[in-house]
C-alpha cells in the first residue's frame, strides 16, 4: 500500500470523520462513542482519549501542516483534560506551580460536561496526558505544557514502575505477577517526550535511559525466544505461570511492542535492537495470524490450551493497526520477502474488513470470519488514536526509515 494512500485515508477520511462528529464544539474535548454514520451513541468522555486525541491533532499540526483547526482541536481536548481530568482543576498550571510533585490521579471517564464518573487502578490516562502536553508544548512553546508533560510522566512512573503504587490484581502473597503493559507504555511515552522535549531528565533518568530500562525488562523478563513468544504477564522471576491469566497472550499488544523497539533501532541505528524487534514480530505473527480466516486473533494461549475469554477469536481494529506499522518497519529494515508479504496481507485484510467506504473510518469489532460484530466507530476505548496514528506513521515512513 503506497504511502500516498495512507496519507489520503488519514487526511480525507479518518481525520475529517472525527473533526465532524467527535469534536465537541459546545463543551470542549472529544466525544468518542459514535455509531457508523458518526451519530453520538453516548456522550460520556474518556479522559485518556482527551490525551490521545490531543496528542494526535497536535502531532498532525507539528508534522504535517500547521492547520489552525487541528491546533484548536488539540487545545480543546487539553483544556477539557485540564479542567475535568482530576479532582484538582487546572492540571497543567498545578504541575507548573510549587505543588509540583503532588500528582493528581486522573479519572478514566467523566460526563460530557466533566462531572466525574470513574477512576481506574492503572495510570494510562496519565501517560496519554503526558504525550499530549508534550506535543502541545512543541506546537505552542508554552512552558506549563512542558512541565505538565514531565509531571504526568513522573506520575505514571511512580504509579506503575518506581516504586509502583497500583494495587495488584491478585494477592501477591499467593501468586506474584507482573505485566508487560507498563513497560511498553513507559517506552512509548519516553519516545514521544524525547521527540518533543529533547530528552529531558525525569526522576533522575533521561528519556533514553528509561527506554533502555524498558527494553532490558521486556527482553530479559517477558521475551521467551526458546518458546518463540512475548508473554503478556509472568511471575516475579519471569517464569511462565500455568494458569489462565499466566498463559494468555495478546498478539496485537506484543506486535505493538515490536514496532516500538524497531522504531528505536532506527533512531539509534542499532542492529541489535532491530534483531530483537524482528524476533518478537516473527514469533507473535506466527502465534496471532488466523491461517483460516485471516486477521489477528485477540488472545492466544502460550501452550495452545483453551482460553477463558469468550472474545478470544474476535478481530479488533487496533491490533491490525499495530501490525501494519510493525510489518512496514520490518519489510524496510529486513528486506525479507516474508515481511513484505505480511505487510500486504494485513493491509489487504484490514482495509477489506474494517474500513467503511460509505461513512468513513473503521469499524472496531469483527467476528472471527471478518463479519461485523458491531456498527460502532468509537467507544470509550476506540477513538482517534490507533488508526490515525498508523496512517500518519506509515505515511511518514520514508522520511525516517530505510530499506535494505
């Protein structure tokens, strides 16, 4: 699929869909729960999507064109997040004040007008707020956005990694477990802050040093080359836990991790990282690709045992977006025919099954055979992020990638 096609789908289809239907010009921010034609299904707002949407539109402004509407939408999302994202108002101003270091815990969802609904135990709203503030700083050079980007990443790191204050899902005295998610998100967030803030020091480490640590943990704790797998969760010592949760794989998540590492290999021109990223991609493609119907399974079992989640064989939009990026990077870096084939294969299947030529954007949820499960174009989990990020990233591949 030519880069020009990625760009045209991004700029003529996907971004206009969200500009027309998702942007709340009355109360600010982004509404993401949309039906096939863009009509609103639910007005509640996801705080992490105020961050994700703000990042996406600010990044378009920074890298594609200084379109004033894109900056206005990004500003609208961040203003909403600032006002209603936590119990403390004016988040970016607070993080630029003498109170910096006392981090507000962000909500997951609020009403359309910003009344609180739900907090979740993890800190992913903070990570997406961080990248949004960083991209907005690059666009505006307003110092409080830079401070807020750093502060939100610090909050994420303290909550998830240093020292890690999230209550565990299971009793650690009975079954200690650790997940790959925080390390992946930390790596991707650090990459964005390095891009937009010139590698600041955060909690005593530069973003590049945080990336080093994340890759080391992913490689030594979660990657099992002897099993040809990247685990989603492991025991405290990195061991595979022979239980439903411990055996469960998420191929899309692992393939997303692979492209973060491949991206880093390009940034550093480091063949070892390229080999690591390609190894993870190759292993998880074999685990995840449905050889009968095509597309990527949502969950698999490391030992091919039955999976307890009933949606395990569904096809969700976001793993396919991550696989398109990963295979595009892989084919350019490795030059191997299999990576060219996988890229064409996943592009063809995805655009054939998820894309809606009538109303634009992608459907989010398909049955195993590729038939549509729901007409939703958005929800509290799906909005202007994975799909436009993929289209944006792949359309820019020639400017920072290379081919063997």
